[in-house]
């Protein structure tokens, strides 16, 4: 234990002697927030929408047909018939659905009698990109339902859609915060942990470590833990700063258990990425390798994580990749805790996946660490 | 266990791909010895050191340090040895004291023991005053002395140094030599050092092994090695001899003189030992009224011994060209 702590202390001391690294690690993710927040656009697909039909009438059928037509045509949405509202709303909270369409009882009757009727639309507005697309698609489906009717009845109001935002209103920039935090975690994990072993190897100082009675676990474990400390602090600073920039005051919105959840997710995400990077870069002997692979890994882990683009809209293979990508779970959990006020219970699946992933990758990293030159 | 050698190897072989860096090395190093491993760049010195210090696995053959097998009992071996690698391996971002303290903890030393030992070592290497400064601000010689101190933090039985004075200016080299001599004399540490500086081996080592092309060619004391070479000291004298006096016949009969020759007023005498031979030569020449204007003596050096055994001088650079073609990864392992 004394040896492990010595490795941690050595690493932390060295880190603190280079304050520039700290500043860069904080500033860079925030620049991402500003750039991505203003530049990312794309066409969305397969956004899951739950449909609850309380009416059962002919116009309700027509609304559903129109929605299914969108599903078959441009594939913006994927529809799911759900029988209970509770089930639908739970799904919305857990991220299973991006929106819930509720056709109330008497919808057809109202439409025939009064020429207008209301449909309830619940949109997961923590994901602004898909929320906007969904609104547009659903409005067009419902609008054409009315047109079909208007032709007969010669009435102009049509179907009004009342959008009920499930969560407090969130701006585009704010929805990127989990992505920015994940970016900070990635950068933190990349510039600590395994990077220090690569640098030691590059400078030749690893020789002095390998000459001592330090075990593989001491070396890998010590570097991972010091990296965990550094990265957690950095990521939390980035979280607070990026929230302030986007106008969220976390001390007002985040409950104590939510805060614990955030810290927990940040730590588990760090450990997962540290483990993964240790396996991939564990034998590199030049910082350039870290630079090249790091840049590559950052992109391929970040974009399919759901941080800027909903995972559901990916092509099949990419969705499979997202399924094993630890960042997907980090983003999902951070969104749930930060924007939906979810407690630890709602993110237990994410916690489980990240825990298993972290344990597995770190165990492999220790086992494959080369104890000789 | 008293007769267990500090180091013993049996037909050590190390291959890197097609290159055979060590071709069956057998050495035995007794406790308390100051042993020099002398050889040119690429001879296999660093490879041998790295196997002995558990950093590399031998391809075949075996090695023991104080009876512990370097592969099977590497953890025990690591506690026994203090190593000063060729490159600077201290953390430049840490102070001297931090370097020593963290290193001490790698060996599991308790705080009190560490503090005592570190204070003592800092004093010994003359870095007490600078101990709270970052190593990055140190000169090459200071860093090397710190490396030596760090290798001693856990009080090892065997100190191994790989080219400890490589790249140092003469003054810093002298300081490192003085430090090593003190360690040998005052603490009877067993020391193994590799070098390609002849004067270093001559100044420090009680035993010297000559290694070349991955093989040990000769092992003996410096004197023993010199004796094994059938060459002698040379004395050159510029003379002004009176008419009728032949300086060659005058000195040829003297004791210890093997050969003498005169050419354009320069008398060249080969003697067993120039220090003992010179007074007799002077005496004999003066008796014949020969005026001596200039004297130059050439001693037999380890360099001559090395040339005798290997057919080339020790600082032959041919191996550099070889390593150039091997690619980036190999020379580091291959070392010097």
C-alpha cells in the first residue's frame, strides 16, 4: 500500500508542478461547448415515440397512420404503441422514448363536432436537437389529419398541438454539457494515467521504476488512481464552469443525491476510460502515439455517445458500437441526473455497466503491463 | 552462504531478433569487489547489466545475485541491488529530497528510516544545500550524484552503475569517482561498473573484465591484465652524446632494459618498468657525459591491453553504424 501511495504522490506532485496542463484541460472542453453549441446540425432518424390511443376513433386511427407513414418514409421516428401513460412517461424519463403522443378520449368526436381537437405531445427536451425535429414531424402528421377533415367540413383551425415540455426548458448549449464533461473526462484520462508511463518510457525514467520492488498493480493502480483524482477535479470544474456559461446554477438545480450521482458517474467514467486507454496505449513508447491515437479515440468515442446526436438515430452498426461505448452510458446518466433530476435509481444500469467496464479494463491493463524493458 | 558470490552468471545469452547481444557470458563477482566491465559501445555491457538488474529476461543461461536467481527470484534481487542507469532517471519535476523520499517508499522504507538515510546521503553527495530545488535546475554532475544517492536509499548490498560518468566534464567525473571510492572504502559495498573509459577502470576497479561482441575476453586485475600483454613501457630521450660514446650500448646492458635504438639523436629504450628503469638510464648516460635534453615516457595502459585483446581501440565507433540500421526501437534495449 505504501508503494501504491508513493506512486500516486509522485504523479500528483509532478502534475501540480505543471499548472499549464491544468488550465488547458479545463479551457479546451469549454471551447468545445462554445463551438459545438453553435455549429452542430444534422438530420435525425429513428427517434422513438410512444403513442397512447385513448380515443380509438377513426381520426385517432388516421393520426397514427400518418405517424406510421413518417416511420416508413423518412424514418424520422420509430413508433411504439403503449397502453399505459405511466409506462410511457417512465420510458421518457429513462430515455427509452424521445416523445410521447397521447390521443385523448373524445378526440375524434371533438374534431367532428367542433372542428378542432387537442393531442398531447410530451417531448424529451433535454435533447433539443431531436425535440425540435420531433415537433416538426409530429405537427406535419397531425396537420395533415386535419386537412383531410377540413376538406369535408371547410373549417380552418385544424388540430392544435399542445407541446408540454417534460422538463424545465433547456437551451441547446446546456444539452451539450454532459458531452463537454465527458470531453473533459477523456482529456483528463488521456493526459494522466497511461500517458505518464509513456512519458516515463520516452524519457527513460521508467527504468528507475522497474528496478524497484514495485509490482504491476502498484504501477498501473497508482497511476490510475492519481489520474482519477486529477480528472474528477477537472471534470467537476468544467461542469460548474460550463453550466454557468449556459446559465444553469447547479447549486439551485442539483439535489445532494444528484451531486453524489454526478461525482459517481464522473469517477466511473474516468476509470473506464483510463482502463481502456491503458490497454490500448500501455506499450507505446512515444508521446506522439498517444497524441494520434488519443485524437482518434476521442472522436470515435465522443460522437457516438449521444452527447450531440441521439443514439437512436444511428445506423445499426454504430448503434452496436454505442452500446459498448462507455461514454454513451456516461452521457445518458449525466443527462438524467443533471436535467431530469433523476436519482441514483434511474441510472443504476449506467453505473453497473461503467463499473463492470472499468473493473475489466483495469484488470486487463494490470495483467498486460510489461514489467520489463 | 558465506561463499555465495555477489554475482554469478552461467552462459548468459541474449538475442534481439537476429542480433546476439550476449553470446554466453560467465562472470563471477566476489563480495566487496569493485568490478569494472570494460568494452566499446555495443559490446553488450548494458544488456548484461539489464539482465542482472531484472530489467531484461535472458534468452538462455542463468544468473544469480547473492544466490538469488534473477528471473525466478526477481523481487528479492530488486531489494539487494542499487542501480545507477545510464540515462538520467530522476524526476526533473521533483526536488532531490522528493526524489529520494518517493524512491525510498518504493522499497517500503518507514518514514524515520527514510529521513535519516536521505539526510545522510544528501550530505555525502554534497547536495544538502540544493535538496529543496527541482532537479531540473541541476547540472549533469549533480544529477549523476543524485542518481548514485538514490540507488543507495534502501542500503543495497550491491551497487551497479552503467557508464556513471558518461558525458560528464572532467571535474564532475572526478567528483563521482571520489564518491565511488569512498563508498568502496568506507562501506565495503560490492560495486559493478561498466565503462568505456580506460582511466575510469584503472582509477577505480580492483577487477576488470573486457567484454567485446557479447563475450567476456579477459578477466583480471588491472595489473594482471597489463602483465598478460607482452609489451613494455617506452622511454624516449633526446641526447647530445660526446664523440666516441654510443648511448645504445651504454643502456642496453642495464637491468630491465629490453631493447634500445638511436635515430637522429633520439634514443628509444624499451624497459620493463619505466619508473624503476629511468634513474638507472640517467645515471649510466651521465657517467658517459651524455647530455639529456628531453625525456618522454609512454606507459602501458589498459587501452594497450584492450587493443591487444580485441585488435582495436575501445572507442571504436563501428557499432554505431550497425545500430542505425536496426531501427528506432532496438538500440535502447541494446544499449552501449
